[in-house]
């Protein structure tokens, strides 16, 4: 007999944009007896076998990938890692006007329960560790040009007198992690009371290494935390506004798309509110109702084919683990193929009619030939929070 039977695997990526191809390798697993089998559950209703496998995750979501191994003596072991496929969206908005309790619609890093809805705001702290949270669940990936605003208020000065109040935001991030992680990249804007760099600072993070983008010393004229921060990313420029006044302007084009997150340094008690993220202009806190889409493209692959009708039928009648049960709610407008304000089997029939009898049934209602918004008439309660093909 050899080592104890213990499951282990590596992954070529644990997060990314759809469709995300991941290569898994379980050759790090150990066996007491001869290896017998490697069984994979990819968390999206599909399975695989073998020591090394590849899999494509086509829809946004968080997928617990489980490896179960067995040796010739009957001993088994299992291990699990999570793959996160980001939403791609043109906008995101949250005013947190819902009942107090655990936060929804956001992805907290490492410390579940550290962020909560409180009095119509997003609140965290005070705590003994730095806390991070990312817009969207799964996190929302914004394309190149973006404008961001949020409100921030400190409820306590912080317990470290050398640092004082210290919190901010990160944008153009690649992974939903913390700023010192080896795979961290993007920009961060923060406020700090520290004497050496009081006020606001704009930094670039490159795999855990920091590069300041504004002159040393912070912005000492801003002696109190601004209530509202606005960040504009346009061409080579990054501009930071504090309560409407330009505070920092820098040129750096290292990163130009990615995730948005909020973070709070240890021992601080902070509330955030009115988070608005847009590509060309800010949405309203009513949500991302202005997301462009293609009607009838229910599986959000940018094409119209029979797979869209199958996806719609899976949404209506499939099992709970059908990927379209998760995919279509991200943009219900795509499934309203006949534009009657509801989703039912008539929409699947409409898609099939276009595909196979278009000479008599004609095209689907716009937006169909090109990305566009849902027309105001007839009004309906369906929505589109994220549709990746029109955001790229």
C-alpha cells in the first residue's frame, strides 16, 4: 500500500468570462492502492471521468466542481473547488432599499456574513480584518469605458490612530479577490486619515504589487471623507471626483475592463449606498432596465438557432438543474419572442416558426436584427439585467 487515498486537483482557471474553458488535472491525488477511477461533477448538471478533463462553462454562475476518486481497494475520497463565470453587463445599480439582513446580489470575498443590509445601505465592520465585496452575484464584468459612483460614510473613526478612516473601491479588477492576492489586478481609490497620504489616493495593482498613480501625499486638502465618489475611465484618463469636484486625474491604460468591488480596512465601520456603474452613462437605481439584447437569443450566445427554442423549453419544463433556469432570468426579454409581455410555450413556437417557416411567419419583433432596447410599447414587467453578446 502507498499513501492514503486523498483527492486533489488543479484548474487552469477558477474564474472568467463565458464561455469559460477550464482544464482540470487530478494527477496530484494520492492512492493507498492502485487508482481505479476519477469521477467529476462540474456543478452544471454534467459529469466527466479521467485524471485530466476539460469542460466549458457556458453561462454565468458559480459552479461547485467536485472530484471523487476511488482506488482498487474500495477507498474513496472527494474534494471540491468553485468555478465562477462572470456576468457581462453594461450597467449595474443598487440603492440597497430592502429589508435589513444578509446582502443579496453581491459576492463577498472570504468572509460570508461580513456585509449586511442596514437601514437602506450596505454596511460592514468594525472587524479585525480587511473586507471585500464585489458587485453582482456572480460578479458583473463591465466592458472598457465606464463611469462609476457610490456614496460612502464612516460610522466610526477606526481603532488604529495612525490610519484612522480607511475604505474605498476597486475597479477594472480581473478576479473577485483581495488587493494583495497574487492574481489581483486593477485600480483602487481609497480615503485614509494617515498623515503621510491623507485624503484620496489612486493606485494600480499588478498581481499584488502597488503603483501609486497620483502624486505622493494623497490629497491633503480633502481633510474629511467625501460623501460621494465618482470615477470616470475614458481613453487613457482616469478621473476621480469628490463630491462633484475633480480630485485626481491620471493617465494609465494598463487595465480597461473588469469587476467592481468595495473594501473596508480593518477596524473601520462603513456604510455604502447608491452604487451606480455604467459603460457610457449611469443607470438609475431602478436597475439595469436599459440593457441591450437580441430577442429570441435565449441562451445568450449571440445567434438565433434551434438551441434557443430548446433552451426556452428547458426553462419552462426542464429540471431545476437545467442551465437555462439560471440563464434566462438574467435577461427575460430574450425569451419573450412574440413580445406579448410573458414567457410561455408560444415563444418557443415563435422561434421555431422563424427558423423553419420564416417566409410565412416573418422575423421576431425588434430588437432582433441588431442589439437594442425593449420597446416601450407594449409595456411589460419583464427585464434584462445582463446580456453578454451586446455588452462586448
